[in-house]
């Protein structure tokens, strides 16, 4: 390995240690906005039971998402994002 590259790697490891111990602020922070299922469902005006049926998930799964015990992933997350962005048209498409 190139000595310069190795030195950069060692410096990065030292910096992450400092950040972890609170001795240094990170240069940037990535914040991921979790899907807020309950808020999305509220915009549709549907009950938990009806919303779960429309998006084709078990009622217990929807409740777990809304209570923060589980997080939607993959296609479910994409569908919830689509509903959040355009509930009227997405729900219409799902009803067909």
C-alpha cells in the first residue's frame, strides 16, 4: 500500500475516534428522515384497517410501523413515499 494513502487512512481512523469520544465535531452529518407512516396514513383519511388493506400489508405490520417497533423497507417504503408525495393519485391507482 502507498505510504501516503496509508497515512491518510490512519488519520481518518484517529479522527473517527475523536468524533466518537466527543473531542471533535464531524465535518458533516447525514440525517435520514424516517418514513412517518402514521402521518402519511392520516393524509389519506383512512383507518388503519383500510390503509393496511389498500397497501396490502397485515394490520399488525402497519401498527408496528406506526408505533416505531418496525420500519418499512424496500417496496413498502417506496409505496409510502409515493403516497406521501401524491396520495390522491397513488390511492386511485391502487384501487384499480
